[in-house]
């Protein structure tokens, strides 16, 4: 199902000391299958590593994953680091973003204030993130895929 | 260049001295005095003897809290109310990162506030005296469980402290646990740990070593796990270890799990030197648990059922609160008792399931392919071969966070729920075996009326926590919840 | 003299009129109006259709409280939080003794105080309107479960009240439940119940009937249970019932339980008329439970595992609080979810255990011996034959409190934990089959180094609640705790 | 293991509306194996039925079982009924004699006051009851059996 469009590069990684690898492994597969060029930085990726990779690969989007509950600390100043490195990319974050906080809307607000363009919870399907990417990056896609968008 | 060779005695002493200077408690280690302490322990606390002489699977939970008196109380509870046969002491994360200073801060804070400010027992900080107080307080043998890439000081102190079993290994405590430690580095460090265990063994104190079988805990194909267990067993044997417990994590298909445990014992006996006593440990499901204690009890019971049929030497149990993280001691003991009840009801039944021999044969063939490629990569040296094979991707572990493994191989369940390999990447395997996997996955794709794709992988990762074994299309798979 | 003959229509009407005058709510029954009510129900509430068209085992708990709104709330909980596929309404003890006056007092007291002053739902007192309110409130089909020797009025009211499934039978609700009701008496009364169900069936409302398979719930040899199920099925079929669910209670040995469920379905299909749709229900362990929820979950899970392999049409679940009597609704739902998780994980695995066919063959041969003696005792009439065979002891149930059965046959487990017959008394059985049992029990005696004796029986009765399947000598068996 | 002594007759039954049959079935087997003549009245036995059977069979002991928690009510006046029928036998009771009452010594006292010679809890082995019977009825027995006595 490679899209009939130019390949777009996205950088993917788990931020901080988090070592949860399954989610991004599957997301990497899903993004590749959808036609993106994926740079997977893996787990325990620093803010600087995200920025360097985004510059080196001219990434159009930076996708940050966090599942161990310390996302807010790990992302403090992240967008400043990206800015300093002249990264001009969409930024998404997803996962278990807050521990013991049930109201996801509040979590979304927190991370939007930190500068993220989109915030996803841990129940998000890869398709949902891909559909958002396609819209945000103005990727031409087929109708049948657009109807799978649920958010 | 590091090879699979025994560390010479003078080199052992040199490293030992260096290592023990890393934290104040290291200075208290006196090998001769430690041997005398071990000799003073009753037979019921000699881990290797208790495990190797048991006539049915022994049960062991996971448990570790920062303060010594709390740890004693916790283990007493698991021993008395959970009827655990073997006890654990799980080490905190700072110690795993060799951050003994931070562990000390946490321990002191725990002592002041009474709260569990560390996620385990900082054995290095407790020192020999603290360890022995723990050993003395409990009736059952106790194992050190951790996840430490460089566990040299931890081993020096806990061995001298009276522990006679030590989990981990250079691959199994590297690949699933850390991103940046090189394999060559962890192998070198674990050679010391094994050599130290071997030094005790030479003096009649057989320290039991237990490579961590579940690896990444997520749909690991049995042959990959078994090959790594054999490698770690060989490395330990070279350094003089004589009691080795090879591990395996439940994948949830009873036939495949029983076949894998059989193959693990058989190949372990075959590949390891005759002077090593090889035992096996079965880990109840290490993947995601249902967010519901009632359903979690079902998952635990399927593990008990499997253990009753395969009869490994040891079972590491899960608790019904697995989903939410560290369980209460009551939930931990409940997991033990649920497992015990299932095993005790089922173990005398002579349950002989069709197809186990065939599956075992497949697992053995796959494992031999991997072992052959490891030996070939190292020109006969298992250490070189392991490093080179991981480097080339001929040996690989799915969902490995470590940079030392490609992590490019991807598993998926077949139509019976057995774990097969969907994406081989560069994993070395005979073509006819690949064809078998392909055929089984294609059968599943037919059943589900969809293409074989990474979606199956994603669905399978979430399936058990969603209440099924196989991630069939009707089940929604959330990526973020996959870990 | 009562025989296996269909009650004529005029006789049906006569009895029906007489019965319905037994309590005020009986007068509200209008057969034609009841048919219209049943016809108005959606397909999802047609018990027989839902059960017979399911593609995997449906789960049903036990539950009954006195007040209507409480019963609705309880069943909603079990439906929503327990994910029960089929719902129960368990009737109180006074109603089982036809003491509707006392049930009324209890119900009124329950309404005043809000307390559960009855141990079930007094459906006769709630009347047609109350029953229909319950049926209307829930999404799933609901069965009436009770234990009533004379259930005629209960049937008249609950059938008209919209229930489409009714547990029990003249043997299975006599022998284990009551001391002094004669078999001839209960057969006559159940012929009416079945005839009434048949009358609805003739009009297109197929009332499902479910003989109570576990009988005394204590180590009942499978062939005895199956023979009684077939007899009750035949009696129901004669009266026009066309949807019959034959029951079987888990004995705990997986091979024997799967073999028994297979034999139950096969012999049911063979002995019952072609126009009857025969389904099966598996009851999770009905004997004594461990006084510990964690261990109880293990017992429940072994039942789930067995159900996953045998795939009966329905499973009646137990709760982890079984030991202490009536469970909370949370524990009841937990038992459902634990069972569901085990079944859903195991059912796609194709688990085919050796020896099931052989055990099934033995069970079938034994059952045919019993059926032959029943027909012989009755000169071909199953009603006469059943009465005479119980009278002579050629048909018997172990641990039967009823004077209608000798209760002289005694079971014990063999070395694999399968239930065999230790004391045959006058039970009719081919000598070669008796030899098989004798050899298996002798093998166990050898293993245990003791004589075959009633001690084995006593030890086996307590074994599962003590944490094992087989009562080996080290286990202490308390007589008083045996029930 | 039939004892080298005259057979003694004991009457056995479950009192009241209680239908728990397993315990007395096993006790019947144990008593028979130990050489007693056993009259098993089964479940749901009334006080009068116990008395009639004791008279009819010249029983030397009456063994009452109760497991459903209503033993105290069911046994009110039992010894008066036995006396009126001129029954002169040892009386034992055993089972779950009190619901929700943890102190067995108190339960024992209650039933001794009602007139029972011995009171057993639900964990009692058949051997224990038999040993007590042999002592109370002065049955000659072998030494090896006496050492199994635990109460």
C-alpha cells in the first residue's frame, strides 16, 4: 500500500530513559508500509538526538513516544532544542503520558503547551497517527484510507 | 580480543580487588570467610541442591523492597502465606545502573520516611552483613534477580553475603534491558561474575546461575531464546559454574511451551559440559497482562497448567496485579497459590498432548541452525561467534531495545497460536524451516481473510491483555499500549 | 402404574388447572397470551436458539436474590461486568419445598428490610408480571435453576412469565436434593413439567430443558451421570420437548472430563429421538472448594481449560468465593471472567490429549450397560426401568441422600485421578469393566503403599479443597468437612 | 481389621433438615471396617427416628452429624426424647456445629450442656471418633490402634 506520492521522512524514537520498544517497532513497520521513510532512533533517545536526526534527514515530522510516565519532564525544553537546531517539523507525542491522571484532555493541553502539534493516548492505532500525518503533511492519499480516520 | 576462555586466577583477583573498591561495602568481602559462612548454612538453604533434588516444579515469586526489615517481612510472607519454595530478592534500578550513591540516598530516604523510595533491594548498599541477615532470617534459599549489565560488584557482595543463586547473563541482561552497552563489554563483565561463581564452586559452594530466558518478554520465538540460553550456559560453564538453570518465558500455546521446555532441557544437556547440572525455569507470561485481576488469574493458571505438563524444575510466578506494576504481597502470594493449585491438581494426570514431539523437533532444528551459525561466525569460539552473529543479524531478538541486536526479526502467531517468525530479516535459518513458518502464517492469514502483515504482530502483542491468545482482526490493537 | 407415555391433552389441562390453583399467581396464566408474549421476544432472548447456534461455549453463572429490582440489578451486573452469555435465576428453598406462603413472608420481609431473607428468587410469588419484568429488563436469555422435586407450578408460572429454559428432572432433582420423595412421584410431576414445555414447543416456543448433570456433586462416575441424563432426556422427549441440554459436572481429570463430555453428546444424540436438538452443559467443579480465593481460581481455571478442549455448548461457572457460600456479585463476575480468559486463550490451540478416545470408549460401554439394565428392568419402558433399577441397586448414585437410591456405590480416584468405582454394591456392570476399574485402583494402592479402602474415598472427597486432585495418604481427610 | 470382640451396634444419622450425606457415608464405612454394626439413618433424620432406631437395634452409641449450621436448634430436647424412649447409649455429635463462632471450646460446652458425651469439630478423622467409641464402650483393641488416637 505504498502511497502515490513523494516519500516523506519522519523521525521516530522513545524519549528519556524509557526502554519500551514494542510500540515504536510496530509504528515503524506501519509507517514504512504506508510509504514513509522512517528513521527509528529506538529507545532512550535524548532531545539532542531527536534534533540531530531531524536535521540530518530533513525530517518533516518528529514522532516521540513515551510509556514510562515521565514524558512531561523528558519533554521540558524539547521544542527549544529543536528550534535551536533549526528543525521545522511537525511534532507528535504519544503513549502513557501521565501517570495516575485520568483526564486525557488535560494531558493533551499540557503537551500542546509544551509545543507538540498532536498528542495521542496509548490506545491510538498506528492508522490514526498515519492519517493525521498524511493530513498535516498534505500527502495525497486514496479515499478508502481517509475513511479509516477516527480522530 | 575477548574469547570464551577462563579468566586466570591472578586476573580474577586483580579485577576483584578493583571492583570491590567501587563502593565502601566491597572492602568487607573476605573469600575464605565467605566460604565458611556458606558451609555453615543448613542444607535447606543450598539453592542448587534444593532445586536439583526437587521431585516437582518449585515455585518462586519476584519481590524486592529497599529496607532490610521490610524485605525480610515480605519474603517471610511469601514463604508462609504464598508457600514459595524458593525466594527472590529483586535489586533496585539504581544498582542495576551501578549508581550506588543514588541507591544509598534512596535507601536512607526509605529508612527515614518508611516509604519504598527504590524499586528493589540495594544489596550492594546493605553489604555483606545486611545480606546475611536476610539469608539467616528465611528458611528457603534466596536468588538475586536484577537486570544489571555490569553486575560484578553486586555478585561479589551477594555471593559473600550468602546468596547461592544469581540471575542474568551477558546477552539476557543486555539485549532486553539497555540500549548502549556493547555485547563485548557485557560478556567480559559476566565472565567475571561466572568466574567468581566458579571460584566458590571449586570450594564446594555451588553457586547456581540462571540466564534470563524471557529476553524481551514479547513473543520471542523459542529457538532464539534457547540458543541464547545455551550460549550463556556455555560461557558460565567455561568459567567453572556447575549449576545452571536455563530459562524460558511462556508464549501461551501449551504445545509450543511444553515442546520448548523439553527442547531447552535436552539441548542444554547436550551442549553443556557433562559436569554441569542443567535445570530449567519456566516464567509465567511476561507480556502484557489484562487490566483485570480475574482475567489475570486465567493467564496465570494457563501457565500453571503448562508447568504441570512440562514439569520444569522451577516456575517463576506472576500475580493477578501484574497489569498495575508492583503487586501487593497478598496478590503476589495469591499468584503463587493459584499456580500451586493448578499444578497440584494437574501434575498427576499424565496429560500427553499430540504434536509436542513434532514441535519439539522443529524447535531443536531451529536452535541447531542458530548454534551452528554462532560457531561458524566465531570460528568455533562461542564468544566471538555470538558478537559477530548479533552484529550480522544472523542472531537476533525481536523487540530488542539494545543497539547490540538488530531487532529486525518480527514474530507472529500462527493459526494455533504458536509463535512463528513473520519477518526473518538476516536471521540465519534453513530454507525448509522458513517454509514451515511461512506456511503456518499463511494458514492464519487465510483463516482471517487478510494479508500477512505487521498488523498481525501488533494485534498479537496486545492479544492476551485483550483476553485472547491470537490477535484476530476483530480485536483492536493499540500501538501505544503494546509494551 | 406410571409409564413413559405422553400425557394426553385433556389430562394436561386438568393437572394444569389444579396446579395453578395452588397459589394466587397461578390464576394469571393464560397459555395463548403467553405464546404471544414469547413470540414478541427478540431472537436474542430465545434461549434454545441462542444456545444451539453458538460457535463456542457460552458462559452462565448462578444467581438469585428475593427482590425483583435486586435480581435485575444482579443479572445486569453479571451480564455487563461478568460478560455472561446466558443468565440464571436461582429459586429460593421455600419454593423448592412448595412452601409459597413462607416464601411470601420472606419476600415481604425482604421488601421491608432490604435484606436477602430468602436464598433465591421466589418466582411463583413474583408471578407472571414479575417474571416478565425481569425478562424484559435483561438482554440475554434467562434460565430457571432450582432443585424442586415438584416444580409444576413453578414451571407453569415461569414459562408463562417468559423464561425459555428450565433446569432439573425427576431423578436429578430428587436423588441429590431430597430424602423422602419417591422416584415414581417425582417422575409423574416432571412428566407434567416436560409436557407443558412440549405444549409451548408445539406452538413454536421451544422451551429448553436441562437435566441437572452433577447429581450429588461428589466424585460421580461419568457413566452413572450420563445414563441418568439420557433417561431424563428420553422422558422429556416423550412429552414433546425438543431442546435438551444434558449436563455433566467436572471431576477434575481433564482426559476423563473431555471423554465424558464427548460421550454425553454422542450418546445423547444416539439415544434421544432425531427431532430433539441435544446440547451439553459442563459444570465447573461442584465438590468442596479450597477455603482460599487464590486456590479457588486455580480450580475454576482447570474447569475453563477442560471446557476449551471439550467445547461443550455451555459452561456453568463457579466463583472464587465458592467455599463460603453465596458469592458477592463481584466474585461471581470474576469467576465468569477467569473462565472466559482461559477458554479464549486455549480454545484455538487444538489441544488433543492422548487417551481421550480410549476413556470415552470405556465410558460409553459403561453407560450402555446401565441403559441396558434400565430397559431390561422395565421391559422396555424407561420409566418403569428407572424405578426398578434404582430399587434393585442396579442403578445407583454415590452419596445419594435420597431413600430412592441405595447410595451404596462408592467412587475413588485412580492413579491418574480419574474417578473409578471402588465399591460396586449392586450396580449393574460387565465383569470386564469391573476388572478395569479394579486394576486401576490397585495401581493406585501400589503407588501409595496402602490397601484399597474407604480411606481413599474419604481422602479423595477432600482432596481438591486441600489443594490436590488425588487424596494421597499424606493428606489428612476430615470426615465432617467432607460435604 | 475386624476387632477381636463382640460386635457393638451404633446408630448414625444427620439431624434436622440437613442433607449433607458424604460425611456419614464415609463414617459408616469406617465404623463397619472397624467391626461395628452400623445402622445408618441417613440425612434429614428427626430426633424421634434416632430414638426409635436406638431402641430397635439396642444401640450402644448414637452418632449425630450436622453440617448446615442449625445443630443447636435441631438438638434442643434431643436427650429428653432419648430418655423417654429409655435409650441408654453414648451420644456423640460432630460437624459444623456453629456458624460464625470461632471458639470451638465454647461450642463443645454448649453441646455438652445439651447432654452429648463427646463433641467433635468438622476436621475430625473417622479414626478419632472410632478410638473414642472403643474407649467409651470398653472395646478390646490392639495397641497399634490405640497409638493412632490423637484426642
